C-alpha cells in the first residue's frame, strides 16, 4: 500500500509527495505516484499549485512531459 502524505516543511506552503517528486525531477517516482494517487496531476495543493508548477520551476522536462500526457 502506498501512502501519500501532506506535510508542512520549512517553505511557506504545504507540499505533497507528488509535488516533491516533481520538484526533484524524479521521473520514476512521479510515474509511480501518478498510478497510485487519485486525481494525479490535476490535484492542487493548499496553495493552489499543481505538480506541473513544481516540475516546470525545477526545469524537469521529462516530468513536465509526463504530467501533460
């Protein structure tokens, strides 16, 4: 069973596990989370940001492409 947690980090907003994987450009982890995380790429965090925002800011083209397809 896969658990997806939302937690408060040192940044001024809450980040979900999928957001963290997108920020890190971890294509393999993002793929796994999208399989198990209902809603996947269309779920906004508490600040209204999508995982796509985190992937774009990190410059991870592979993750961006995955989220858009």
